[in-house]
């Protein structure tokens, strides 16, 4: 099975291909993606999927995800990708906002939307609870992984690595939920 992923993030395409056994995931290479104006992860993923449907007739996959920090009222949330530039600046900004804050509870959220060639919508949602570390650690993963410590762990997702992430991440959980929603082949 092949799906076109409506995302500019090459990390997501590779990760989702590993998480969806039997699927080949190709990125939709476009410069004119619509702005993510949804109030929820689902709304943003659905916007991207609808955009993808305008350009592709087969299976279309879209994902939106983010990190929600309790002490920041759930921010950055759906604005996680636009909170600051990818990588260290976003991490530094988040750590700066949490400086002196003891309560560092957070969660990752991922919402997947898959449109069948006939237009049927399938969804998968995944969450990963944890906390924000005081400083970045680890080299695997991307985004906020160097500062996110999952519940029950002492190391960040970036330290736990891609193998751990493939089994336990918010995106892995969303992918498993999506696979359960798929009709039998």
C-alpha cells in the first residue's frame, strides 16, 4: 500500500513509514501548503489531508502533532511547529519559558488522518505523557525530543532513541490506532 503524506517534514515521512507496516509513505512535495489554522490537531491534519486530496487521488495521509506543557496552559500545543524555528531555538525558547518552574508536566499529542481513494476518512490519535527536562540531552529523534522525558523513564526521548520511539511515541500510538481503524485487507 502507498500513501502520500501531506507534510513538509521529511522526518515524519520516514518515521510514519516505519510505523505503518506494509505501507510506503511518500511526501507530497508542494510549496503552497495552506496555513495550519485549526484549533485542534485533528482540524490541522484534516486541512492538510483535504489539500492533499486536491493533488492526489490515492491514499492521502496527514499528521499534526505538538507538545503541551501544563505550566504554560497547554502551550505551545497546535502551534508547536511554529513556536520557534525547528530544533535548538524551539527547545531553548521552551526551556527559557520554564526557567524556575518546578512543575514541568507535559504531553506529546499526534493526530493522523488518512483518506482512502474513495474519500473515506480514518483517524488515529496518540498521546505520550511525561515532563520537560531542565536541559537537552540525546542525539536521536527531532523537535522537542531532547527535552521530553516520558513517564516511567529517566532519559529524554532523544536519549532513549529511535527504537524506543518506534514502539512508544505519540506518533507510534496514533499509527497503531490508525491501523486498527483500517478495513481488513
